[in-house]
């Protein structure tokens, strides 16, 4: 006699769907482990489309969106996960981290402080809040939170962050130079600079420096004084005046003024004016642009006009991208195209031609005090010459 087992079709379908979901989830985790982020994101996005209240899938999806730089989408996904499990600390951390990466520091800080009010011994939340406070230049808050995290879970990385959050340096000294080579018969030339700055007041930094520039076989010496002023949050003003006692290839004197104003979220408006006064003419460069800060990425674009007392009006443009690979490393690349003015002593005249510059470089903050920079520039100066330059500098903060 044969027994027949009757299993409801709904149960069969549910078990099959659960098995398929588990397989997809494991596939997504495997792709994530292999750092195939886009493929893993697509897998979890499909799971979420089919099961929009699956908190675990939402959390994985939100994490991958953040890693891919899609911060708004990540924040929205974390919000959905939190709606399913409002008391899950990892989800609170996730949305706060995405807000921090995006640069929304105030909501990230408020969310972490709420988490720590309920769980004051949460080491990861303390460390992340230290990062948020440091990004907002609240050094006392950052140092306190890093200390708390280090007491619970000590690490070399937290020790580095503790040193970095000890407070802003009051002084800075930079020195460096570059070597220039040309496609013409000119010898290898170059320059050297030394620059110092001092935090005179909370909102005021004063600076002064020296440059030695060798061009067209002659050497010019240039001295400058200037400063930076923060009259209010979101506003930075700067000014500098330079003089050259020799002025063979540079202007006898020049003045520069600029402003940065935060206009909306991660958008900062830029404006600057530079005037170079030669014996035979005056050249004024007027520029404006904007900077967009996207977490670890920054994009800058500027344009403007070159006004000369003897030549026709000309325009220029420039762009720059920066990537903070970590708290210590920063890479950048940019270009500029526009009129430039130099004095060629051999021709006893001012050369004003359209130049195209391409630059790429890297900076490394070795520790709280020491940093280094290395860059490369390729310049095409109209029909006059092509220049390739390698530059380096060292920074000491105290």
C-alpha cells in the first residue's frame, strides 16, 4: 500500500523562492568579497526589487552603493533598512557613514550622538564620530571620541588619528622647487621657493616667502607677503603682494586677491583677481569658478579673461580633479589653457602667448608634522617652446 503525501503548492513555491533568494544573496556576498562591486550591487538591487522589506539585503545594497560613490542612493537604502529595523546599530552606523562620505557632517554627527547616547561603549561609532568631528575641524570632539574608541579597541590607526586630532598647527613651513627642460636650445632651468605661515588669530593666517626663478638664462628673486582670513563660516578671503628687485622675466610687482564662498551644500564659488605690472604694460587676470566636493573627490573648474593695456582681450579656462585616496594620500590632475605673460630678456620684450598646461601630482602626509609633494607639468607655450617640469616640496607643520 502506497502513501501519498499532499504538499500545498503555496508552500512549495515559498520554499523555492527562499532557496533562490539564499542563492542570490550568497552570490552577491561572493562578488562583494571579490571586490566586483558593480556586479554585487546589481545582485542585491534585484533582491531588493523582489523583496523590498528585506533588511539584510537592503543593508548590503546600501553598503555597496556607498562604496561606489552613490551616496544619496546609499543614504536612501540605509533609511529603508532602518525603517525595517530601527534599533539596529549597524544600520545607524551605515547611514551616518554614507552621510560623512557625502560631506553631510551635521546629520551624521547627530545620528551618531543618538546612537552613543543609547550605547556609549560602541567603539566603531566613537571612531566614526571622531572622523566626522575632525572633518568639521572640531578637534576637541575628535580627540575625545578617538580616545574613547582607543580605550575600547586600541589600534595603530586610532593612534594616528589621535595624533592628527591634537589640534591644528599654528605654523607651517614649505620648501621645494622644480626642474624645467625645454625642446629648444635653452639649458635646463628651474626654480626654488620657501614659504612660511603663522596662525596669528583664530580667523587670520599671515604668510611670507621667497622664490628664485631661473628662465632664459637669467635668475630673478621674488619676495611675497600675504594672508588668509575667515570672516565667517563658509567664507575664505586671501591676498598676496609680490615684488622682484631684478624683474628680468617677471613683473616688478604683482598683487593677487581671491575669495571662496560656500553657496550650497558641497558647492563653493571661487573668484580671484591678479594684476602684474610691467614697465611696458599692465596685465590683469580676472577669474571665477566653482568647486564641488563629493566625499573623497573634489572637482574644480574656473574661467576668466586676461586684460592687457597693450594687447587684445583674451580668455582662459582650467579644471582640476582631486582624490583623497586615504587620510594621508591625495592625488590630483588638472589642465589650464589661456594667455600667459613672460619677459624674454634676449628679445627685450614681453611675450604673451596662449599656453596649455597639464599637471598631475600626489601629496603624502607622512605624520602630523611632515608631508611631501611630487608633481609633473607639461606646458606648450604657443609657438615659443614646450616645457616639461618635475617639482617636489616638503611641508613641516608645528
